[in-house]
C-alpha cells in the first residue's frame, strides 16, 4: 500500500515528498480522506543501446558511428551505395 499524504501536507512540503518519490516511493494523495491522485516515480528511461549493454553484455562502440568519415568500400565495377539509392529514387518518381 502506498503511503498517504493530504493535499495540504503535500503543498506545504512538496520538496520533501518529491525526494521520497525520487527514491522510489509511491504516494497516494488524499483530499478529505479520499484518494485523488498517485505520485509515483517515472519508469527508468534508457536507450536501447544502454539496455543491450546492461542485459546482454553488448559492447558500446568507440567513437561516433554517425560521424562522416571515409566512404564505404565498394566492389570494383559495382555501383556505390549512393548511386544505387539515386537510381531507386528516380525509378519511384513518376
């Protein structure tokens, strides 16, 4: 069962109750003895990569994977990725 706090008590000591919620506690807010709200911590927000690292031991990449660097190597005689994309876009346009 969540701890209860009145609207008046919450208003007068908001920072105290927010610290409790930050530590993981859930509070039921009451007005005249009736529950009107629940004050609860937000779910943990982690990126997909952070979850993979934590759950499956994935390795975090070194450096920025999106940084512009050298173009990807192509097979001699084959079109580059950019050329393939340009051709596909032209084919889709009327």
